[in-house]
C-alpha cells in the first residue's frame, strides 16, 4: 500500500473516531440502576400481579408515572395495576391498611413503590479538539511542490474549543414488597441522566427493574 493511501486511511479513521465520540456525547440520555438488593431467602411463589404506587409531590406526575409503569409491565406480558385507579388521592394510601385494602381488591401479590428523590445538576468539561476534514483541492504532485505538500493540501484543520455541559440527573428509589408476608423483597436506586421526558425515564426504569427481578428469581 502506498504511503499516500495509508495517510488517507489514517485521516478517515480519525474522522470516524471523532464522529463516534460526538455520537456518544450526544447520547448521554440513560437510566442506570446504581444500587440494588433482593431478599435471597424469599421462597414464595413468583410474583404475577403488581400494584404500582408512585410517591410524587405532583398528582399529575404520579398518575402519569403509574400509567407508564403499568403499561410497560403489561407490554411485557405481566399484570400490573396503577394505584391511583383505587386510591385517587395521595392521602388515600397514608396507612398500611389503605394499601392492603387496595391489594385485596385487585388480588395483587406484590406492591411496588417508586419515590422521587430529587434532581441534581452537574457540570462537566468537554476538552477542545482538532478535526481533520478532507478537501478536494487537487492531487499529489500537481501544483503542490511534490509529496511534501500533499497532506496539508488535502486535509483542512479545524479547531473546536472546549465547552461546559450541564447534566440533569433524576433520582428515583424503587421498593417491592411481597403481600403474603409484607416484607421487602427487592430494592433499587436509579439515576436518569438528561432524559427527554418522564415517559422515557419510566420505560427505562421498568426495563431495569423487571430484568433484575427476573435475574433474582422473583418473577417469571
């Protein structure tokens, strides 16, 4: 392979890496399960119907969360009930008796409670970089004084200054209780970074919780 072709391939590879890095930076939206626990001594039946409760200050957020969670669970072939359909107001489930009455009404074998823990904003620095952009100004040996001018004549150098990004992090705490003995059997904490909507957070949260509960042997 000629040296000029090797230079071309090197420059193209550099551009691809820069482009990939840009895509990764733009795709920072994600929900991560950063802490989790399950009761390894749990020996009851695998859970089949979950009552979903969202603990949020805003009632509209609560209803939207419970609906999104319920629909996502149902889409996975499992049964779930949104708590607000039984307890419309937050005051309706202030006591354990209120929750147990709702559980008995729908025949749930587990209660899942997700609490909003707050929003954190963190800043991070993106370092400056230099990109090499190919041009079509000519060919080797034609008007560039031979090989010595080839590289500079074929690729433009673009300097991109550094900048600061502010990440918005939503924190949620999820706990699952078995109805038969009222014990905590699964718990997890999640962080959602730069999510575009509450629905996006819910969908990703459901996937993480359900997958982990499957691995823990709590659900089918």
